[in-house]
């Protein structure tokens, strides 16, 4: 209603509804009507409400007004193309000030619009004997009551015979018409909430007057006993206490149906509200069903299953939405320029879920879980590491053992034929040292497979770096030995004093010592340790070894690469020396493979995650070691095992000449 009460209502409910996620599609203010003569205004307002209802997606409408506001609501179905009906289902919610009333011209109007209405009313109860009392009322039993005569003539559309008027137009009222025959929207036989409030008010005044009368009688008796000595004091007491309003504030009693009637400290009656469901039957009969209540202390209680909804909903729970609900796995995105209840549904971002409908934001799963494909549930992550129980771990482990076995065979072959010219010509001490370091390199790959324990994490990178540095240092020493040996054969060369075991051992020791120093600093400053990677792989918790200091890790790789590059350069420059002395060609090929493997290792290592990072490093260890073993020792083993006739001094001298 377009009045002060209506504005207070809006200011009160709009913030409360917004906090509960409820918004309004439209708000219409209805002018306050004072008489039925304003019919044109009623029709205009009714048409405006009808158009708003039909154009809106809302199927629940809150109607706040006074008792006579109901006659505007009754107009709405008559604006439809096929009146009196509404082409869509609407659940009407009416407030406690409204009652089911009709004007005389609306007495026989269609009442289907009221079917399913939910009305808040002040608490009421059936008073025993009220219906019988209402049925007994008629102009014959209430002679002299002009109100009943006027009501009777309007309700039954008749007139009472007047002896002074000979010709009376219209039906003659007999006074025996039945009130229960009137349509319920026009006259209800049961006591309404307003009537119940009036009944309780009359009872409260009666109890207050009774207590006041009893108190006055008590004071009068005290005056008679106390004489005139206390007369002035009694007058003051009577003026301060014998007051109807004060008695009303303190009154407390049970009415005839057992409801307790009392008032709070503000003088307001202590009573809640009833939630009434209006039911209209096919024969236009009307009755109210209590489906809930609002208790001052316990809040709202409602029986949702007991509600009869408007026929359009087929007894399914109505939804009043301007958009479809967002399913789990999606979230709401507000539409610009529309109420906050109207939104689009967009999928949750990767890594987030929404487990309920209409979520404003998607949630991140805990570190131990990850979203499922529908992004509506968090699933526990699987703990993973490169183990000997999976195909990848088994394959890499088998290759490591196979290369170790082959290296051991080569070492055994060289030990068995240590007196042959080809073994002596290639510096057998460096050869043994290189083969042992390669054997340890292949075995060190096994440290990367299995549960990453504290000791394993502490030594696997440092052991790998140190052992490989020894192997590359041996290769560098062999290359330098070949070069110096060739230079020493020239007449008058001063390089003969550098040829020998001391230089080779010095090269191996010094180069390996530097790598050992780097690893020692690494272990002392920021050693590797077991760690858990929760984030690299969405569905897995990766058990890994944290390198501690990434800088030190790349220093180890960098130094090893530096040694390999020096060995490759020297071998490449010496590749055209005479074959008698020369294994530089084979070293060149082996170092080319070695450098290629470790150059490709860095981008591969950085682009993989989890246990596959470990697998890439193991593959690089095995591939580079196999390159050294195959290109350096393959041709020699071929001659020793398959072509022993070539393994003699005469053949070497012949090749030299």
C-alpha cells in the first residue's frame, strides 16, 4: 500500500530478504482507496499488477496491505484473456493485516485465485459456541439492531417490508435466510484472527475491570478499619493503582480455549502468528488450514508437506527463480543491470569445486585432495614415487642391472687379457678406473628408484655427480695421454717427460677433487632431504627428494658438463692421429653422445613433474654411461673377443707404418 506503513514495511523486509539471498523482480505501490467510487483507479492498478505478474519470472508474490486491499487482488484474474483465471501459477503471501474480504459486487466472483494462498495471521483459535452463535443471528432475534438489518439487506440482496410503502421493489427479506449460505469470501462462519483478537481484548478488559474492582473493595475495607487517620494515604494509593491501563498491563489469564493471554513490558500482547493455507474447493467452498506458526521464542515452524499449492504447480514445490539453479561444479556470475538473484552459471576454474547448488564461489580442495571431473567433489590424492613395483621402475632397474653386468663383463675381459697389446696400448690403469666408475654410475641409478628416504636423498645426487666426474676425468686423462703420446714420438720432443701414469692419475684426482669439493659444500650448506610435492600433479602426492639448493645441483651438473666439453674438444682435435695410438675417434663419438644426452636432459627435466623427473635423470645416467661404454670399449672388445689375430704387436706396427 502506498502509505507510511507500506514504506516502513519495505525498509524492514528488503534488507532482511537480501541477507537471505532473496531479491525482488518488481515492487508496486497501490494507492490507498477510501471508497468504491474510485473504481477506475482500482481497475488501473489491477491492470498494472496483472501486466507485471505476467511479464515476470517470479511465481511468489508478497502482498502487503490492509483488509480492504483484498478487493484489488480479486480483480486481477479478470484481466486475463479467458477470465476469471491466471495463465500462470502464483503463490500469494499475505501479511497479518490482510483479511479475506469482498465488496458487495464481488460476492459471487470466482475465488480460484485464493487457492493455495499462504497468509500470516495473528494467532487464533476456535471459540466454542461461536458458530452456533453466528448461525442464530438474524434480524428477527436482534430487533432494534439497525446494523444487522442493513447487513442483511446487502448480503442477501433483499429489502424488509415497510408498512408505509405499498409497492416495494426487489426481494422481500424474511429474516430466516441462512448466513452459512453466503460465500466465504463475503462472510465466514468461523472466527477470523481479527475477531479472535477482539474477543481476547474484551476478555482482557473484563479481567482488568474485575481486578480493579476487587482492589478498590480491598482499599475501602482498609479505610474502614484504619479510620480517618489513613484517609489521605489511601486516596494517593487509589489514584496511583486503581487505573485501568495499569491493570491491563498486568493482566494474565487463560481464555475459554486455553490460550494464555498476557502483555509484555511494552504493553503488547504476547502472541505469535499462524501460517494459514487457504483452500478453495471445486464447488467454491472455502476453508483455512493451519500449516505453521511463528513463536516469539522458537521462530518459524512450518509443515511443508501439509501445504496445498496452487493448481498450476501440481503439488510440487514451487520455485520462484529468474534463472535456473547452478548445479554443483558451477558457480554464479551476476548479470549486469539485473537483480542479484539473476545470474549466469559458469564452470568452476580448474582446481576448484562447488559441492552445492547456487554457490557464489568455488572452493579449493585441501592439499591432500583434488577435484573430480565434474568438479563437484574432492577425491583423495594417490601417494606416488618411482618404485620397483611399477613397469617404469622395473624397466629402468633392469636396464641399470643389465648395463652393470655388461660393464663387469668388459672389466673381466680386460683383466683376463691385460697382457695383450691392445690393453697395454690404451693405458690399462685408466681403463680399469673408467670401467669401475662406469659400473658404479649404472648402479647409482638404482638409488633413484624406491622410497626416497633420508639417507638415499642425502647421497644419490652427490654420489652420481662424483662418480660421473671420475668417469669423465678418466676419459679426459685417456685423451690427454693419447695426444701427449703422439707428441712424444716426434724427434727431439720434450713431451716425453709428461707421458706416464702420474699425469693421468693427477688429471683424474684433481678433476674429481673439485667435484667432490662442490658436493661437500652442498651437503654442508643445504643438503637434499625427503619432501612431499602436493601441487605439481593434480591427482598425486609425489614423494620426492628436495635438492635443498637448486644452485648447487646445477653447479654439479655444470662442472660435469665442463669436463665433458673439454674431453670432447681435445678428442675432436686429436681424432686424425694415426690409428696405432689413437682411440680419440671413439672418445669423440662417446663424448658427443654424452654431451647430447645431458644437454637434452635439462629441458626434459624441467618440463616433467613428479616421478617422471626422476625417470628422466635415470635415463640420462644410463644413456650417457652406455655411450661411453659402447663407443670406447666396444671396438676393443670386438678385437679381443672376436678378432684375437688383430691383437698383436705386428699388427699395431703395420698400421703405424
